[in-house]
C-alpha cells in the first residue's frame, strides 16, 4: 500500500454552508495541472485554463468521479441518467441514498491508474447517505486507497456517518460563510434583497433557497399587526416551523428590548406583538415549536398542521396579557 498524497477528507458543516461547493473547489485545485502542489486541497487554486481544468468543467475529466444520491444529482443538475435510474428502479427513499452499485463502480474506477498522470479525485457526498453494505464496501477502499487517489467527502450530519468510515477520514469543520462572502454569493445569484436574505438565513446562503420562508414571515407579521388572520399559504411544514421559530425568537428579543435578528425592518410591529401574551405562554409555544421542528418532515396532514400553528401563533400575538 503506497502512502497517500492527501488523506481522505470529511468536511462537516451546517446546511447552507456550501459543503458541496467546497468539495468541488477542492477537487478543482487537485485536478488543475498548473497549480503548484499544496499541502491541502483548499490551498491550491485551479487556474481555470489548463487541460485538467477544461476537462473538469466540461464534466468529462477521467480522473474525477462524483458520487451522490440520485435525488441530490437531480437537485444539483448532475447526470440526468442517474436521476432517471433513481425514478425507475428505486423507491423514493432509496433515491436519497448512495447505492452499493454506485460504490462498486467507484471502486472499479479507483483501481485503474490515473489517465492524466496526476491525482485522482473521488467526491462522495453526503457520506451519511449510505446503508451499511454500501458503507462497508466504501470502507475497504478507504482503508487501502490506491496510490494518488484522494477522497473528498462531506456531511451535514456528522453523527450519522458510520464511525468506521469517520475514523478513516481527516475531519474538517466547514463553517457558514461570513457576511461579506454571504453577500457575494447572493449577488452572484442575482438576489435583489441580498442583505435581508443573508440576515434571514444567518449566512447559510449556499442552501438551495436561502430566502425560504422570508416572504411568508413578513406577510405573517404584517397581517397579524393589521389585525388579520394570516394565511398558511401552502408553505411546507419544515419551512413554516423554521420561519415561526425565527419570528418567535425575534418577538422574544423585541419583548426584552433587544433588536430583532431576522426581521429588523419590522421591529416596531414585532415589539407590539411580542408584548402581548404572557411570558409563560411564549415559553410553552417555543418548546412546542422545537418539538415540532424534529418531526416537521413528516408529511401527514401537512397543510392542516401549518394552519394550526399559524392560528396558535396569531392567538398568542393578539391575546391580552394574562
Ligand atoms: Zn488548471
């Protein structure tokens, strides 16, 4: 077994921190044929012009293998054939997993020598999206990686990665971007309300939809402040819960005389609404929301659940002090 040039790396960080983008950037640095060798993938910057960079950008680099679950491939706009396979052959839940077939095919690829004589890079993400047989197959190649092969993997749920896999990787925390980087990313996406969106998602701007729930939350506050019962609007439960948690935190901050974190532009309305309801009632509501957040992906009666939360939130905002 030859020594690896780079260890297998497992990036872990929260949703929206840009793990996927970071993995691709790391792969780009490793596959660039002009950048000087660095001691870690993220220290090398791809030149963007060499043959290695061209092949990578056109998606045909023979020494790069990307393995993601079919559902994620669709979301990321990768390999349509993987997405079709997912729809035809696999159940909806299996579409969220990396299959053992994908891992076996990765291992075959990994055993072959480098086409371009440089590094070979396998991007496997998320590392927690694997059932035990696939994980065990992957473990074999992580234990004895072919020379020159670098594994770049990521997860948002480090505690769900099998310990045996985790122990073969060098762990690296990937934090959410700072404010400046968050604004750059939002502007790159053409987001007109970049400042407000960055605040709303607490800089988790690499999420597919960092503004999710923002418009709904603004409408809720404005309508409740105007004495109207706000609509549930078909918002998915997970989004509704997350938005109500942010709103409630802002209301409690306003109640304590602190500036809102998420919707500072609505401070006056939030302050008025937050002073109604007893602190005990708000406390109990906060705890119920936290409980609901753990089950919000459960689709049963989704619309009714959201409607009930909105009604309850509205009642708290409009109740007299009790
Ligand atoms: Zn290059």
